[in-house]
């Protein structure tokens, strides 16, 4: 009889600098879904009409309206008060508090460095944290899908 155990979380990427992280991210070595470009393009090119395409930036710009869109898409009848409560509960401030209280019990946080936080600033301004070289690598590799999604390319044109 052999015993099985849950796979251990791979923490080797948690302490990388962004410049060390980007080439691994571009190569699809961080997730089992392939690269961001491959994963994203596969969903955008899917022939099924039952897909709601929604960017993180849209959720940030109008969380109430976009959560309402999600509920409608899923066929969920929710009141304005329920949607407003969900938006409030998922504010970055509340998510940070929840992570501080409960984060060590989350499966995705097991064996993680407790100093590292999953919920950081809750913005879509991550590009500002990248070096020009790392940003250039990302934009060069994924210029076409980024442009199709409406992202402004800073260093590269498709």
C-alpha cells in the first residue's frame, strides 16, 4: 500500500526580483497554463459564446457595474445591496485584513514566506514596478494580444 500526499507548493519563485521573474514568466515556467499570451489567446479565440471577457482594469474602474455584469452573465439575480456588499467585502483594504487574519490557513499560502503578501496594492499599475528592460521583454513577446485587449504599449508597437 502506498501513501499519497498533497503536492508541495513550489516557493522557488517568491524571492525573485521582477527582472529575474519576467523571463521565467515569459517562458511559461511559472504555471501549468503556458504563457499568459497563450492562455489569454486561447480564451479569446474560443468559439463558445458563453464567455464573458472582463479585464482586471475594468473591475477596478467600476466594480459595481462589472460585478452586476458578472451576475447577469451567470444568471444570478442579486439585489443592488448584495452587489454593493460583495464589492465592499472585496475591497483591497478588506482583502488585506482577511489575509492578515486567515492567510496562513489558505492552501495557496501554505509554506509561503509570511512576509510576502498576495494582496499588495490592488491596482493595475504593476508595469510601473518593472524595469524598462523587463517591460520591453513583455511588450515584445505579447504586443499583439496586449494591443487587441486595448493595453497601451510603452516600449513596443505590434
